[in-house]
């Protein structure tokens, strides 16, 4: 159940949220860093 939920959330993130993976994390704003961290957390949770 948890893996399915985070898998769905991961697909939703890819479609809706912007990708900041090509940018330097130190130069991102706090809001952009939060989005990047959320996307990373969801990705890791969907892979477990």
C-alpha cells in the first residue's frame, strides 16, 4: 500500500513539479530546495 501510494505520488511529481536536478543545490532558493527535497523523499520511499 505504501509503495503504491508513493509510486503514484512520484508519477504526479514528475508531471506537475519542476525538475531542479541540473541546477546547483547551493544556488537554489529555500522554496526550490524544499521541492527538491520532497521529490527526493518521495523517490526513495517509492523504491523501498
